[in-house]
C-alpha cells in the first residue's frame, strides 16, 4: 500500500517565517461546468460540445447525439472592464474539431463563491477553426491557448476525418445516417475531400489562439440586455509547432513557448513593443555545457542557454500566408535523401532531426538516426521560421531534443521561468548511449546538448540568469533542474504507481501563484494511480511539496490559471477524461482572500503559501476513486 503523506508538515517546518503570520482561510474545489451538461438546462448545446463553422451547428455522433469533449483544458476568469460581468473562457483539446466556450459567472460579494448562469460556444469561423487546444495562460484581458499536434504538412497536409466535421463532412456510418444539416456528405468521397482541401490550410493549425471576452448589448433599443461574447485571433508571430503553452512575461514583450512533442524545442518571441504581440523576433533555445546533476533523476543538472534567431515576423503578413490553402510544404523547402552509408545530407542541405523520419546506416554499424535533409527555397526563410519552426530551428542548430515539454510559467518576484518536462527520454538522453538515434550526433548542426539519464517521472527546469533591464530582462541564459520525480526500483507497486507517490510524476501544467513563491505542478501521467496537483515551495532548496488535489481515477489535472476579482482570488483548473463514468469538469480552487494572491510590497520578496495537504489516494480510499479530493485550508 502507498505510505501516508506528511508533506504539509514538512512545508510548515521548512518556512518558519510563517509562524508570525496567523492569517488562514478555508478553501475548496468548486466545479462550475461538467461535460455534457447544458448551462442553463434549456441551452441549445451542452457544455464542451463540439461544433462546426456553420452557425455553430453541433457536431453529431453516428446516433445523432451531440459529440461532447471529455477533454476541457485551459480555464481562465475575466472581469469585464467597466461592468460587473465575469467570463470564464475555456477550450477543449480532444476530439476534433476543437472549440472554445464562454461561460457567464455571477459572484457572491461576501463569500466570493461563483455560480454559472449561461454557457455557449465561441464562434471561431473567423480563424477557420481551432484544433487540439492544449494549455493556456492569461495575457491582459485575453485567454491564450496553444494548438497542439498540428499535422505534418510534408507527410499529411489534408484535414483529418475528425477535423473535416468542422466543414460538415463525416465518415463511416455517420456519413450515411446523419441528415443534412449538419452532414454535407462523406469525406471519403473524392469530390467532398477536394471541397475540404480548397478550404483547409495545413498551416492554419499550430498557432496561439487569443480569445478576448467583452460585453455587448443585445435586443431592441427600448429593451436591451448585456451579453458576453469574445473576439478570436490566431497569433502567428510566436511560431508554429506542437504547442503546449505560450506565456507572456511581466515585460509584456517576452513570450516563452513549449513544444509538447518528440524532438521538441523551447521557443521565445520578443515583441517590438510591450503589449503588442503582432511584430517581433522569434528565437529557439540552444542548451550547452551540461554540468552536475545526481546522475539518476537529473536533479541539479545545469546548462548554459543561448538563443538562435529564426526570423522577424509581422502578424498581418503571416496570417494571410497561414490562411491560404495553396501554401504547401514544397513551397518552403527543397528535400533530398541522405547518404545512407554516412548518414549525411548532400551539399547545400541541412539536417533536421524530425521525429518519424528514421534512417538506417548501411554497410556498417546499422546506426539509426532521425533525419531530414532540407534546403529553404530562396525567399522563403520567413515561412520556414514561422510555419515550420521546429524543422528550421533544428537546421540552424538550436536544441530540438526535448521530450514532451509542457507547462511554462514565471515568478515575477523570484525573476525565474519554470518549464515542465513530462518525461526524460529519447533526445534528452546522452547520444553516446543511444547511438545518436534521437540526437544530431557527430557532424550534425546541433549538439546532443541534453545528456540526461532516462527518468519516466519527469522534471521541472528553472530558467534564469537575466539581464538587469532592457529588452533582454526576461531572456534566460541559464537552466537548472529544480524538481525531479523518482522512479520506483520495481514498478509498479500494489496500487499501480511506478513513481514515488511523495514526488512528482508526469509534470504538465505549471503556475507560480501570482505574488507568491509557490509553484503549482499539475500531473498528467499513468505512473501515479491518481494524478495530483502539487504545491512546490520555491523558497526551500530543494522545493518542498504539498499535495493539494488528488484527481478522480483516470483524470489528469489541467487548465491552471489565477485570477483576483473583487475581494477574492481564484485558481481555475479542470479535470480531463476521468474513468468509471465520471464526467470531465472545470471549476476553481478557492475562494482565497485577495491578500493571499497579492504581491508583497516591492523589495519584500515573494509570499509563501502553506496549504493543508491531502493523502495519496488508493483503491481503499474512503472518498471513492471517482471523487476530487482537495485541500481545505491555506495560510499566508
């Protein structure tokens, strides 16, 4: 059985300065929306339903029931300026087509409790749909969401069968049984596929989606009410790749983005002007000079970080290109086959270690290496940088070796970035021990800059070493592994855990609670029986951990953000794909007193939060394995 957890006590002991701070509050988990449940009950679509571009028509299952996502992801709260209206913006990850939802909330001024009154889909026809929306963040009054797993425009440039439903075309039994509308025909029909190809741009997906809620008047001049709506755009300047998350630094210029992919990258965009992400420079990180570490989990490993310039982007120009179905991979790159005897590219072509393009050396050791041989066509450097960001970064020598980079967050007070890596595998391993299959290896453009030992439980990397001021004030130059999970010696244990239950496993979403030294780490793993939301206290070295939330069996914890509204603070989050018939849900942890999420006076550092911990859940848990078990108390 899983040993009992006493980490809450560890945190209290680790931060004696809190003894003088007697302010504590009762908090809890409060669901606001559940997949498949309409808000209100008479609403046309249930919350998290899939919808098409045609007047928000529902996407249907073969039995004509609305298709509903069990994968809600990022959740953000927004007080609409000049009004008392509160918007919850959320988006769905799977299945396709993706979507965004807008939920109207009311708030009790005394208790701070929130109540949903209406929910409806956000029209995304203006951006030709959204796809596989993953983690998100808040930028000013906007919700930002990353489009994950865009199609490989070289190997498969056409819309998937699921995505074709956005245009009203179905496959299989649904194509023959569903009426029109919404069913316009069978996507497997060549004429229908051509109709979709004329509308679908492969380079439209993989962007950062910006949704900004606002209030508008509806009704007649004599009898009108205010209703929430949202403006949607796709930010092209931040690059295109399998984006987990994009987070904007306090300077409102620097944006760090993570690639949830094999052979992934860490990207940085620097805007020309604060608050305006439509023009600026795009970079990819290069990790070098690896040192230290425990040699097992990776804890304590350090690197130097430099930034490879990919190009300058302009939103208006890039949006026109990305929206054009005629833009193809072959318009951007020439391709060539490598010399298999030497595993090298022909003269004039550069090597990109793109996952899936496996080459085997002949007549020798049989070494295998992922490699494409590519040459940017004349005048197409802009398209390469912003639409094939990962390939182009590899060609220019950036580090494209990361395995499933996930959440990215910052601490304004500690002046640090934090990035999650769900597992340490493939390109992150020492190339000399894996035959350079995943790394560039000798003679390549890049480096085998990551040379860790395998760790299925994952790590969290801290980035720092900033300039003191100016345009580089949030551009990191150093990296260090500050948290690492610990694999069990003989996994799994009797409860199905393959990683130590007293540490992280599969770190995914991250959030430094604003004004505090508390890093929230949300799990997405099969290596803990129940995924967990942890609080890592960064003022301790190494950070101490408290288990805040234990998710229902089969569910991941996701959607992290923070908001203060009136006299209260909130930590929105969601639970995806629980098992056992439990439906996915979105809500918040709180309400907190606003002071708990308010920065200390300038120069006073960051405020630690001390949470009451919860025990590890197992098959014998009294609450039942389908329940959300959450902390009930915080001190600050």
